[in-house]
C-alpha cells in the first residue's frame, strides 16, 4: 500500500540540483518500503531453514542504490547544470 501511494517527484521546467535530491529521496523512500519486506523474507526463511546470513537480507536495496543510482542522478544533474551555465 505504501509503495502504491508513493508520489514520486516531478520535474517541471529546467531540472535543478534540488530536483536531483528529490529523486534521490524518492529512491530512499522506496528502499524504506522494500527493504523491510526483504528482511521479513529472510527472517521467515531463517525460522524454517535455520542458519541464514541475515546480513544478506538487511538494507539490500538501500545499499545497492546508495552510491550507484543516487550518485548517477547527482552527477547527471551537475553535468546538466554545467552545460546549461556554459550555454546560457
């Protein structure tokens, strides 16, 4: 339900670094919803199979996004701003 109700950021006009940060926050919000579900699956597997490395079920999406997708958004925004300033 939380994921379905998520209202992702919309960029109007020329994008800004604030838009990039808002998109990063969208990714953080998605991870905050999905990671607990992944953790619950790990706990369920552990309760049935025994030894499960719960580190593999903890913050997996957040860890994958941080420094990868979030970094790429910020780099693209900074490059766009530089190009805009050079052309403007």
